[in-house]
């Protein structure tokens, strides 16, 4: 009644004597049976709770393998003190209460890696509130800041560090037998661990091949030498890869509404080309895999999209709160670590250089005011002011849309401000004991701001053509024309607020 799943276990034991028979009867027939019954009941409860948790106001899923811990008065007192101070400093009280319950009752494994965005989604909170509350909790000593090093292939933590200073420029995944370049926007994730003085926590990674750790893996197939296998499955639009350990290359393809093919013949050998264009239509497709090697291979079909439930090191570096609370979390001085994408906003007082000698005090006042305005706009959009830069300031964002919104917020009543906005790959480094940025993207962003006249926002073509920005630019700006900055084409815009002010 009501459906369900019937589970049957078959255990073969060959005892050598009567004592073994008696022991097996007790251990397997009674204790193991009761233990499995408890585990499966909890798994059933976890599955039902997970389904219920999709409803507003419901509780998050329970741990399927470990019962909740008992929250003693002494433990609760150790937890409540820091969280009361967190709330006094601006932390969200509802997040703080849920975090207190989690710290007091969750199993040790769930305390070793608190992933803020994933935790926020599981508990139904706004992600930014959880990130800020956990940062404050770490500053108060309830949590510790850790950095997971994520393998780009299996996307599972291959290492963990307590400080950005300990990061090298490369990482290694023993599971995939892969050396890889670190990327602050993709392979370094901010996580939290409950402080050992509060409760012991387990930072181990269990069931590495489990789907919970690999949501990007659509299918996995083991092929013996010369085997031909028809992989049939339903695919939604997007980008995908066919890859695997030991394969000589990775084959990429897209699923697109405009495609006409639903079948792909793919021999797995170096330099092999598919017999159709690498684009399949959505729905039921068939990929014919042929293992042309003399050894067994394991083939994975993966989504190419990045996980969106991680707070990366790039996100943290662009957070004003993180920079304020953890100024010691910087890279080693000689390190240059890649960052796949960063948005940089330069704002400058247009005529400052010409006025420095005769109006030094007034120019300084305008720069201080501009710095405060950019810092406030960046903070509202999840970015951070990085530094004063000559006659202006630089702010950084890990999200391009947020950078555009912040730029549109920066309005100066006297309309003497010019803005430049650009995004792209860069390098992260530490200069003067602070996280900073280096590379061509920064150089171009600064040059773009130099061609902005008073009251203008100059934006690189890559941002102008981003579909996510079209509505923002249409609503907040008018296009004055285009200008070439080095190899870049940039749009010269006037924000409506600045236009009105002038």
C-alpha cells in the first residue's frame, strides 16, 4: 500500500564449526538485520523529507545514515554566544538560528564542509545572507575558513587548504591521475568547518563516485577492448563532453533546437572525427561508442556547464566583507593564479590630472567622494573596491551582470566622472598584503576608462553583446557611438542619471 521498494540481501557465510554458526546467526541474523533496518528506515525518511523540502517552509533533508546529535545545554551555550554577536554585527537572525541548530545537531560529516550556497538552497535562504552570516560566524570563532581544491575533471575536492597563501599555481587529483592549473573562479572553493573547540568535524570525502559529488556526469559506461555500445538517453539543450581517464582527447558537442541529427557514431581513438556535425537535437539521442583500444576504458558523458552552487575564491576576493574580515587571506607574494573571468570597473575624475597642481584639495575631495560612491555601489552588488588608481578607483566583481548594475548606480551630481567596464580572464596576485589583479584584462579596463568623457560609461563589446545585459543597457543608458581601444571595440554610453545631472 502506498508503493515503496522491496530490498533483499543475500549473504553467504561458511562457518567452520558450531561456534561460527552461532556467531553468524547472532551477528547477521539479528544485529546486522536490525542495523540495516534502521539505515533503510532513515533513507526512506530522508527521501520523503527531500520531497517535502521542495515546499516553502518545510525542513531540509535529514542525514540518511546518521541520526541527529543531541544538543546539550553546554553545547548550545558555546554556539549561541558567537551567533548573538554575529546578529549584532548585521548577520541574518533566521540564518543564525538555523546555523545554530545545524551546528548542534548535524552529524560530524556535515560539519566538515559547509558550502554556503548549497546550504542556503537546502534551507530556503537567500544565498548572500548565508554567505555573509557564515563569514561573520568564522570571524567570531564559530566556523573556520577552508579552501577546497576542485579537480576540473571529476569536480571533487582533491585537496584542502586553510589559507590562500598555501595555494600553488597547480593542483593534482590522484583519483583522475591529473595535474591541472588552479583557477580561482573554477577550482578553488570557499567552505567552512565548525571550529574544533565547538564540535569535532569530519572533512573526509566519501563515496567519491556517487552522483551527489558528480551532478555534471550524465552517464558512465565501461567498455572492453573493441566493444561497440549504443548509449541512448534524453538530453536537454546545452553543451556536453565525452571524456574519460586514459582517453587521448575530449569530444565536445552541443544539443540545440536547430540541429537535425539524433545519432552520433563516435570511435574512441586519437584524432577520430564523428560521422556527423557535433550538434544533436534535444530529446532522445543515441551515441554509438566504439572502444578502438587494446585496454578497457571508462567513458563519461558530462555537462559542460560549471556548478553554480559554489562560492569560489574569485567570489570571495570580490566580496568587501571577506576582504574586511580576513585581510590575511592573501596569496603568497610570488604567486600568480589564474582566474577564468573577472569584471573590472574603473571610475575616474575625468579632468583630475589637469587640475592637480592648482586645485589639489578639491580634486582630493572629489576622489574621496568617488571612492565612497563606488565602494557603496560595489557592496550593494556583491563586489569590492580594490584600490585607488591614479585619478580614480577600481572595483572588482565575480559576476558580469552585477558589475553593470554597479556601474549604473555610480552617479555624480557634477557629471565629472567617466566610467570604464571590461571583463575577461586575468591573474590574481597579492600586492602590498592585499589581493589584487594582474594581466591584459586589467590593462584594457583601465584604458577603456581613459576614453570616457565626463558623464559617460564606456563598455567593452564583450559585455555589450552579452544577452543578459541588453535590458540593463536599454533601460539605463543611451548609446553615443563606438570607439576602438587597442584591439577592443567599445561602446560609448551615457547613463540616464548622469545625463539628467549634467
